[in-house]
C-alpha cells in the first residue's frame, strides 16, 4: 500500500509540489485578516489565583499588557 502511494507521489512529484504550494498560498491568503478576529480575552478564569496574581502584578509594577517585546539593556 505505501509502496504504491510512494510510486504515485514520485511519478507525480511536480504536480504534488504545485498543489501543495497552491494550497499553502491559498491558506495564507485566507488567513490574512485573521488577526483582527482573534483576541486573548475569554481564556482566563476570573476567579483563579493566577488571574488575581497577574492583576496584582500589573497594578504593582505598572505592566504594559499591550507590548509585544521587552528589551533590557545594561
């Protein structure tokens, strides 16, 4: 079974590569606007200790929750 599949894929290798490239380009185009529909909210349990600790740390240390990169230089 796998030998037959392997022979078929080898025989049609350029077609397989073309189909995969087209599929990846299509999925990339489909996902271009995805970041506008994703958010981080709703994944936390408001009553959990970790959320309470994160709120305490944010209030105490003045953390910026919108930043993506933190750079420290000494």
